[in-house]
């Protein structure tokens, strides 16, 4: 299994702390994770092609554009990357954690009533 083959490196708590505390963007966090796990070229750079080959339904160009910031990483891309590395996407990528929170305010996701209740609760805590 691909995830087992590349799940070496820092502990989960360290990764969560690094990603969330430093607030590094998706591309930099993923770069560091690949280097930490030895998924690199002969020169020590991340081997993006090798990694993308281990992501079902993710094209190399999609990964490349998200890593370079040319495209916002989609939740499904962050989930695929985290899964391949044996991580929780919300722990690894702050963009994913923010997306999860934003969904709680989206009527299309949770319904109008729940979205408004979530807004009221959030508003009352931030006064």
C-alpha cells in the first residue's frame, strides 16, 4: 500500500504543530513532508512526479499548480495528499481546517437554520 510505504518521518503531533503554528501554505507543508519522508530526487528536492503517481485521481499538473500557488488546493487534493502520507488533512494543512469551519456557515452544506445558528453562536463569542 502506498501510504504505508511513505509514512516515515516526523510524528503526527510534530506535523500538526508545524503546519498550524507556522501557518505555512499547502505547498510548503507538503514539500517539507516529502523531504522528511525521503520522497526526493537525487538532488534532495521533493519528487513531485513520484508522489503524484501515488495519488488516485490526481494529475501531476493539478498537484504542481496547487504546490506552486497557481491554483488553490481543493479539499479533495488535500485529502488525497494527507491520506497518502497517513495524516489527517485538518492537522496537516491549515487551508483544510479553514475549509471545514467555513462549511459550518454554508447554507448549502448544513442548511439555512444550522448556518444561522452557527453564525449566532460565533457572533456571541466574538463580541
